[in-house]
C-alpha cells in the first residue's frame, strides 16, 4: 500500500522480530522442553511433571484458587466499572469521581499489596478494615472493660460459668467486698474513680467492687479499698438464689460501690461472664477462610477504575436516540439499562472481562505480599506456586510444567479475543 519493498519492510521489522524471539519465543520453547526433565535437568522425566499438576496438594489448591479468581475478580471489577460508568454520567462531578476511582491504577501491585497488608491487619489500631468493623460491632454490642480481671489472694469469690460468685450468702444491713485484680491501670474505664468502702444501709445490701492492687512492695491493705485503688465502674452484679435464678441485679458506680434491694437477702452475689468478655478484635481477614476473597477485594480496588474508563468510552459512543426512544416507549431507567445500555455495551464488556481474565490468571504480587506465611498456602495461585517450585523448592521441571499449563489456559481466552476483534473489524 505504501510502495515499500518487502526487503526494506523486513529490515525494519528485524529488530522487533529478534527481540520477540529472544524474549518470548525462546523462553516459551525452553520452558516446554524443560518441563519434560527432572529437577537436575540431566534426566528425562516424561509427563511426570505434568502428573504432579493434578496430584500435588499445593498445585491443586492453587488451581482451585485460580478458578475462583477467574470467576469472581473479572466479574466484580467489570460490574463495578459498568455501574460507575453509567452513574457518573448523571452527576456534575462525574469526572472527579472517575479520576479518584482510576487513581489506584497508578500504583504498582507491590505498593497495593503493602497497602492492603496494613488495611487487613488483625489489630484494629492498625488495620482500617477491622477498625471499621470493630467500631460498628461495638456500637451494638459493647465489650467489657475487665477481660482479664480475676480474684486475688484470700478473695471471697470463686469461678462460676465464666464469671465469679461469692462463696457465702449475703444479708441486708451488711456490706460486701468484691475485690479483683488483673486489669492494667491504663485499661481501667475512663470514668473510674477512687474506690470507696460502702456503708451499711438498713434493708439493703451494699458493697464495693474494685481493683485490689496498689503499686509498690508491701503497700496497701488486702481486701480493703486503699486511696490509690480504683473502683470497677460499670461492673454488673447479680444476686442469685439457691436455684440459680437472678433475683436482683445492679451496676457498680464510678467508685465501685453498689446497692441491692432487700429481696437479695440470703442470695449469693455473682459477677456474670459478660463482665469479663474479651474485647472484640474484628475479623481475621487474612486467615485461611477469608484470605482469597480479601486479596480479590484489593485487586478489584485496583482494576475497577480500568474497567470504568473503558466502559465509559464505549458508553460515549452509544446512540442517545435509542435510549430516549426506549424512555418514550415507557421503559423505566432499570429497563433502559438492562435491555438497551448493557446489550449495546456487550462488545466493550467482553473486551474488559477477557482482559481481566488474562490478567488474573497470572496474578502473583498481591498474593505473595498480602497473604501472611500462615495462610499463604490457602491463598496460593498458579503463578505463586510456579515461583515457589522454581526458586524455593528447587523443582524447575514442575515449575516449567506450571508455566506451560498457564500458557495453555491463556491461549483459548486470547483466541476468543482475537476472533471477536476480527468480527468487529468486518463490521
């Protein structure tokens, strides 16, 4: 078409062909050949390395996880991209929103992995995900401030169903002491005040529950509130009869004092297990059960913007007359979206989905960085298993077989994409 001779065209293409051969064709050919040899490379192994793909537990787990990745990651990312692309057309600040959503694409997989390793940290004081989760949980189910409290020496309390109960019954007109130890000073409730010894009241049972510990060797009186000791503010106290039924209950004041009515006479006082419930520590996002969905979430965070931009470009080419005609015919917005917009965007959605499928088949960085050592086996994928077999376990033959297997998985997807692009060109 340009009049250029074939020899000249070939000469200009030669550097690219040399690089393509050296960086793509030769490594593929060498991997195929190496996959038929043993670990040392000096013995022919036949198809033994390929048999290991379906018998090795680590590779089977990686294959299962790759299927999960291929099914869910492209689907969720494409669906979010479609929703974002459609909705941002309706708002004035749509461009700013697209910019924010697309920004993670500028971050490398390595950096994103480090970010989400911190996001999913188990400690709510470090991990954003658990900080939000614990905040929501504690709004509806407040955890106790005394998870490690327990009776000290010569205590009138004994263990009972996760809590503690007095060994003797209590009676009106008398005071009761319920001393505990084990709560760090910085973990005491913020409204706790200096413990006060309760005074007896006729027809009532009074008492004090407090932290019976004074810093300094030999300082303080055991079993009696000292000036530096704090009351257990908010501690729940129940009066339990001989049948185990709660006849009265109350909560300790800021100074640890409490009062029970006359109907508690002859009962025993119990500090229920709810007082000592350990603080809710959130979800183990990187545990064996949730590590793969958690990593997929980080991938979607990165690639939803990519899907949104491509779909938005396709949406810009959709004839507005068709959308308006559907609305005139009485279709609501959901029907217009489902029956007009999505079918017209089907070629773009196919491109995005296929591209992401190819991308997730070789995902490595996020899994390697985000998954801790304790659950990396559960989050394993084929690309990571290839690295582990080839470099950590010294089995390059099996690693090469995994590489060839990955290539075989990608080829059908690539052929589908090429065929679809050719159909688009003919149109």
